[in-house]
C-alpha cells in the first residue's frame, strides 16, 4: 500500500515503468489478501483446506490469479528494463505510458482467465480420480497446466533480460576503454545490475520453486490424504508463506533499488551517445 500511495501521490514517478511497479504492488496486495482469506478458513475449519470444498474455490482462484499477475508483472518489468537499455545507434524502442497500460490490462485479463478456470468448471469437486491431494478441489492437470509454463517464465525471462543488460553494459565498457575513456560509471552500473538481478532471480526461485515441486509431487503420487498427513501439508503451508513473503521482497527490490538504478542507466545512455560521437570524430 505504501508503494501504491507513494507512486500515485508523487508526480515525478508517473512514468511507464512506475505503472508496472504500481501494478506489481497491486497484485502483491491481492496475493496477501487472498492468502489471509485462506488462512482464516484454515483457522475456522482446517478440514476444508485439506479435503476441499466449494468454499475453497473462490479464495484459491483469487490466490492463483494474484500469483499469475505477479509473475506476469515481473516478466514485464524485466522486458521493459531490457528495452530501455538495449538501444542501438539508429533506433530504440521507447516504452510509453500507453504501452505500460496495455501490458497491465493484458496481464490482468490473462491472469483472471487462467486463475478463474476452476470457477468456470475446471475443478474436481465431483471427480475423485483426478483431484489434487494438496490443493483440493483443484484438478492435478489444471495445476500442471498453470504451474509449468508460468514458473518457467518467472525463472527464464528475468534471467535472460538481466543477463542481456549486464552483457550490454560490459560491451559498452570495453568500447569506452578502446576509446580511452574512463569506465568507472559503467563498472558501477554493471555491479548494481548484477546484484539486483541475482536478488530478483533468487527471490523468484525461493518463492515459486517449492510450489512447483509440490505440484510435481502431487501429480506423481496418487495417495490418499491420510498417508500424506501431516508432513506434506506442512510443506504446502510453507510454500504459501514463501509466496506471501515475496510480496514484501518485491517492493524492496523493484522500488528502492531499481528506481536509482533506472536513473543511472538513463544517464549512461546519454553519456554513451556523446562519447561514441566523440570517439567517431
């Protein structure tokens, strides 16, 4: 909420990347809200979170929608940062406010569609053969359909985009060295990008890898609830806690660190253009 209010109240932060940051905070807020809803249901009636019921469809669907929206926002921010840095001498794609608004809209539409598929009928309330043991009344095939591509996107796309940014900065540093120019600024920016990208990737790994492991375990083991109780359900609750903790890590990584980093990269673009022209002369 602090991130949302700060960015809405500060006019200088009304930029395309700020729209993505604010939307990431909104999706994290929904994740926390839906997680709190599930926690209250677990406190009042623990059996329905284990054996599944109609009452769990709505909170689980909202929780899935929020997680998917967070993943899509993380991917969108990584792509925007890459497009902002990966400029050429002739042209560069500029991300405008309309582009960011369109991306936010597409992210939420896709997240709501995929997350609410159980509410549309893809659930196992009346089908015992394909029901998920960990996340009843979801179906195992639905969880595999949701988890595999989205978790892979959360790992691979940010890894590719931030690695490309580091490679671009290193190439420019080498070119500036060839021109006899100082490269301390590029070295500092490269170090900050490396630290931030590693933190972002590790946060995604710690948050979503246990959930993916739980889905794979659920699909590979066709056993009843009693055989898995209580250890596997403790693991399931821990994965939910890790995903919720991500809601605290995202504002720290994307608003406090990348805000200063974005200003530094913007200054580097102007420095790069002027020095390349001087080197060419």
